C-alpha cells in the first residue's frame, strides 16, 4: 500500500473525527447486568439482551451442567468445520429447525389458523438478509421490491445485491402505507411479483410496522409477497414469544418470516420460516448459506436450550413491557421520535432519546455514563442526518428502581 493511500485514509478518518462520527470498538468487561468501561461499573442499557438471558449466569450454569452429564461422544462439537452442504450439518442444527417449526405450528394452532412453514437456519441476521432476497429474485420474473425507508442496513445490502435487469426497488416513507399503496398502483402488469420488505420492530426508532395493514394490501394484489424481519420482536412479543406476527395474528399471511437469535435469545444465528419449496430453493441458491462454514454445534445446542424456555417467559415479557413504557413516557417531548411515542402504549424495549446534533449526543452519552449508565450515542449514517440519539434499551433484568434512577438523568 502506498503512502498516498495511507494518507488519504487518515485524512478521511480525521474528517469523521471532526464530524463527531468516528467509531471505536470499546474495551469492555461484562459482569451480569453491568459492564466495566474505563474502570467504571455501569448498568448496561445499550445491549439487545431484551429478556436478560445473556447476563443470566444461573441459566448458563444450568446449560453447562446439562452438558457435563452427557457422554463425551454426545457433547456438541466446538466447530462445524465446513458448510452445511458438505459436512457442517449436525443433529443439533436439524433438531433446532424442527423445534422452530413446532414453535410456529403451535402458535398457528392456538389462533385457529391454517398454515404450515418449513424452517432454515443461518449463521446470522446479516447473512439472512443479504442472502434471501438475492436468491428469491434469481427467477426470470420481473420483480419490484418495496422496502420501508428505515429497514436495517443488512436488508438494504440484500436489496442492492438483488438488483438486475429484471429486479428494481423503491423505498416508501417510514410506515406510510398510503405511499406504499401508490407504489403498488404504479407497478404495471409487466411486474410478475412485488415483495414488500419491513422490520416488525424498527431497530433505531423502536416503533412497530402495521402488519395487519400490510396483510390488507397483500389481499388486494396477488403479486404481493410479505418479507418481515422480526429480529427485535422475537422472544418479547406474542403469547409464546414468536413476535409481532403472532401478537397481531398475521402469521399465516406472511411469506417470509425472518428472525434472529443474537438478541432476546442471547445466542447467535438466524432463521426463515417459509414454504418448503422456498426452503429448497434457498438451499440451492443462497450464497451466504452455500459458501459459509456452519455455526458450531455447541451454539445450536445453546439456542435449543433457550428456545425450550422462550414460550414460558411470559412474566419477563410483561415486566419488560412495563419498564419500556415507564421510560418511553418519561422522555421529554422535545427528545421524542414522533407523536406516536407520546402515548402510554407499549411499542418495544427500544426507546430513542433524540438530540439531533452529533456533539450534543456524545455529550449526553458521557453524562449518562458519569451517572452510572452504559448508554451509547447513535449517529449518522446509522440513523438519518440530524437525528443522532441515545438508544435506551430496556431488558427484563432491570428493575423499576433502575428505571427511576435513569429517568432522573434524562
């Protein structure tokens, strides 16, 4: 690498520092609900560990004790060593897919709905979102992808990878279904399919998509398919924790139901619930699945352990909803995301505290850290320009007293 390139990179980094957009990987130690950062013990309100399972040492001990009682030959391997299509498949991964399928089927039956889905597990939510859409759109059919303006970066990357002579995309204003309907109306009959893509809970604003309204739009046009990313809803919404689609009784109407294990599940990986034919197509076409070493079987064993508990964690979900509502209603009006967050309805554990300016956001983050809270600034390009914020994230391991202390510093 030449000195010219190094100097150009350094100048670009300096520009990020000047704009208060320079990122650094923090040096952290984790101790239950707390992190140690620069010698300070701070209550963690930045993690996506919504149910508090990731900081639950008793739960981890229970899992390890279960493993210690297994015969040596039955202890899950520490590495898959190859992709699933070679030798990376294993009994824990296959059992996980079967148990996820049962989870879906049980939720459907409780709602007296008629639907069946197959399940395919991936290495991460990012892998899922950059792989599914490009694989689905390899068919020789003119396709229009319509995505919410605020979908996650991984979805945007997946959409970009899908573009071709036959595939185009547009992004409708956030949760603006009249705008979305106009795009659908403008799609002439040359388009054989329309894929609507949204998150169910949005990762930065913490608000919800209106899945029932999306289902109504789908019913009006046979070309429409729904792709819903439940990454931030899995585990915390629905009677059994299956997400916003379960809570709104729209499970049977969603074509591609995507979820992740790296948040409320306190694990790693992701999945799609879809038609069996779609599953087989992804196995044959989805590049991140085909060309990646599978996750270690020990990870799948842990995910199965957590999955067995998720449906029964009703008390934790209720507690989380109470804490989240307490914080969201306490945010002063000038710092709220929108009018939708000014009522007492529960949206999600993600509560944005909008300051707008990057420097002000960094200063507020430091103020909260000085008060004992590990709260982090979120700045462009992660969020739109002039909407820099503190992303306050509740979890079920917090107490009402913790939240009252936080409110005092907002």
